[in-house]
């Protein structure tokens, strides 16, 4: 099997990175679709418009709200099609960035992602998630290539509420362990290829930074003042985590996000918090001989991540039927095959019960 590694063409991070948006946009043309939600548009829209206008780049705002569904994609694409755009600029959280990816794919043009929160590693990846009208995950779609430019303004991200930052920690901390499982069990990464060693080393480095600097970074989150620790952890959560999962592959921790929402009270928990609990389930199932599970449990307490289903919002004692359904749906995810042994519904449901 061939190995494939993918990444954005450029990654720019630091306070004031947003100020370079116009000059990067001008590399690709003179007309851009600005995919953004109404709240972020109200906060950053005038600044973005001025930055682009200064470089003779005009904007066509496409406002997104709620889940990305086939219907909402069709509407956005219909708005973009007659506009004659040269590029897409997607600004906001994961849903706005995913919407931008969908528009960029159909428009066959460059994508610039500008995250305003660090709740996941969507900014660097080519993947985007579709939901149905009932908020159930429908499919994971892919652009042909990763975003051309990723602009991460840490002064902007440092103003976001701390709960978004915690979700990013939860999403990122799993990547080392999931890449390990994928690599040693013949799994495929997001490019449908064998994961290269480079991706595993990046995922390893991601974990080291999170464990060393995560608590200090959480202390800075929401303050509007990015510290050195905050800068390192943002890079780990967005760039290193993104490269680690997309080229390194996923396993049980992410597979569980297909099933966990079926447990009453969990569906509204952020993706990253679901992954955090999913990782603890995965590590227990690995029957590890080291003390990593205990070390991570201590770190979770330091940074404020959940360790049980109850802390995700579930009832004190989830029904057995819910746990079995969650296990069944999780095992249908292709990532679930990237594991040391084949798991069945009973085994996974029992592991979830131990995390209740």
C-alpha cells in the first residue's frame, strides 16, 4: 500500500495573522466568497472587508447558520455559482469552515480558512461533515486538496470562551494513540493510504505539548492575551493534530463519536469532549501495560476535560439499549477497524458502561 502525506500549502499563526488576509487573498484573484456565520460576521466582517478591499479583493458574503446539511450546501452553492468567485474565505468555527470547504469543492477554487476558535483541527483538513435534518451525522466528505492557506490569529482565538479551547484539547489529545492503532494494524488514513511515519511523529509531538503546556494554555484562554504556552498549544491543537489525524489515521476514540450521541444527554456535548471520553475507552480496551491512562486522567482533571459519560451529560445510569446502540453505530465507522483486535458490540458496550 502506498503512503500519502497531505497538508495545507501555508500555515500562518500568531497575534495579528488576520491582518495578512488581504495580501494572501490577492494571490488567488479579485473576488472571494466569504463563508461566515452571522455572529462572526458582525464582529469581524468590517475588518475582513477592509483588509480585502485594501488589496482590491471584493467579497460575496455567504452567511451560514446551524448544521451543514445537503440542503444548506445546495443553497450556498447556488449563491456562489453566479458570483464568479476566484476563491473561498471561510471564517469562524468548524461549521463555517466546513461550509467553506463544500463551496470551494464545488467551485473548484482555492480555500483560505480563518478559525476564530480552537475547538478542533478542521482548519487544516480537507474533510467536512454533513448532517441530516435531524442533526444526525450523515457523511464525511472530502475536498480534493487541503486548504491553500490557514490563518490562525491567536489574538482572536484567545478571546473565545474557554469551553471551546477545552473541546480542542479533547479532540487533539487522542491523535497519538489513534495514529498508533492505525499504523500498526494496517489501517488507512484520510487519503485512503498507509500512514507515513512522519504523521506519527507529529502526533507524538502534539501529545507532548498538550501534556506540558495544556493547563497553562487553558488559564490564558478567554483572556484575549495569548501567552507562549497558549501559542504552543494552539499550534498543537490545530496544525499538529490536523496533520496527525489526516495523514496518521483514526481509531476507536473518533469512531465512538458516531454512537455516543445516541446516549440520552450526550448529543449536545462538543465533538472534542466526546473524543476525550472516547480516548479513555480506547486506552482501557488496549489493556496497556504503562500508566498512560492514569496520567491522562490526572491531566484531564487539570484542564477540565470529562472522564465519564455523566460528565458529557448522560444520565447516571444509561440504559443498556442505549449503550448497545452506541456501540453498534460506533463499530460501523471505518476507523473502528484500526485496532489491535476486532471488537464486538458487547465488549464495546461494556467498556462504555464502565465509563458511565
